């Protein structure tokens, strides 16, 4: 096992000053800035591409409702032949993951894992880890409302992983990862998988049942042969959804509402719907603004979050 320093990446999330309904999530490192600013439910996204000008990555800025392209069209799927994939057991420390914690927030330490296929989408460890960091930050926007937050200290880099169904991959992951989860003092762990699962599933997360054996999830981070384009928004939905399963959120408590031109779903919708008329948002139903008496995943998250946070093994 080798410990390597991660690049200096900082994440921030919060609100636009003076606008209590707004949401902002930013991830910043040398020469790169990605994130989201949402003041009217039609978020601005800032993302980067692998393409460079003058040695700096080109950034894209777009609004949520204008997404009609498949983001993968913007990314070159070149294989970085020089990458070192032998270092299967390497960790990189996330030494400077700045999070602004508030009293009363329950935090879960999550061990973030990815395979070389997902790294190859971006071409470098720096870029893929920044992308993952930003997705965690967006998932935290959904958890904020329920006083919960994901934090992380380590990445585990896998080399090339086998093809398989989501069940086969999570079975592999649950077999392989426990020693790493324990040594990194993590409550949860997730695998960002860079291949198309062999079944019609985009992610799989164990539903909380009081056992630390349940705190795993796997996420498909590349387009499927179906309608999943693996855009930034869609990937954040898959991540937030599977974390929701880990925290006991349920399908039948997801909420739907209409705000033309879209029909929206909260994140525990059993399907990732993301097209010109339907959108899933990375939010949990809350029994109130985004829900009603029978659509309240927030209550399940709030009821089980302390138990999940207690999974952590003291070293
Ligand atoms: Zn699900």
C-alpha cells in the first residue's frame, strides 16, 4: 500500500448571499473550477473538458434546462497509455478537503473508489478526483436539508475491473473493500464504475438494516446502451440515490411535482428520467415543500443517520 498526496482540491457549498432558496456547490483546484449555482431551479453548471488550450482545460458553462446534448460528446474517450494501473492498492489522501461544518450536522465519512476505466474518461487522477469531489459536494446539497453530510479523506484507485452486472460488481466490492473501509475509518464506501453494467441498472446501494454490512454502493459513471447519458446531472442523481438507499430512503416515498415545462421527481425515483419533459432532482422528499405526509424520505434519513455514522470503526 502506498500513500500519495492528492492535489489541492477545495469544495464549498452553501447559498447565494441574500437568497435562502438558492444552492451553490463549487470545487476548486489549480486552474480548474467546477460546480453549480441554482437560484431559480434552472441551475448554471460549470464543468471542464479534457480538451486544453495553452495547457489549461476548457470549461463549459450551461444551464440545466438547456441540456440537450450528451456530455460524453464533449469528452474524448482516449486511453492514457502512460497511466500506471499496477498501483491497485494506492490511496490518495484528500488532505485539504475544506468543508464548513455546522453544529448539529451528522457527517458520514465515505471511502471513494474508482476504476481505471472511469479515470480514462478524464485522462488524469487529478481530473477524475476533482469530478468525484464535486459530485459529493452536490449530493451534500440534498443531504443539507436533513442535517447530514458526506465527508471524505481517501480515494481508492482500482485498476481494470471485470465486466459484470451491478449485482456481480457490488458482490466483488463488498468482498474486497471492507479492510480498506476499516483502515480509512469510513462509514460508507462507494465505487464509481467506468463501465456499463451488464444489466439494466445504473447503481446499486444496500438498504440500511442496522448492519455495517449494508453500507456499500456501486454507481455506473458512463453512458448505458439505453437512455442514460451519464451527464454530470445524471451521475449526481445516481450517486445521491444510492447514498439515499444507504440511509434508508425509499422509492415509494419519492415525490413528483409539475413546474412547466417539466415534471420533476425527487431523487429516490426508481428511474433516472432526464429528458425534455421530465427531470429528477438531487433532493430528498421532505414531507413539506418537496413532499407530503406520505412522501417524506427526510424522516427516514434523519431517523437512521446517527446509526450509519456510528459504523465508523475507531482506529
Ligand atoms: Zn434504487
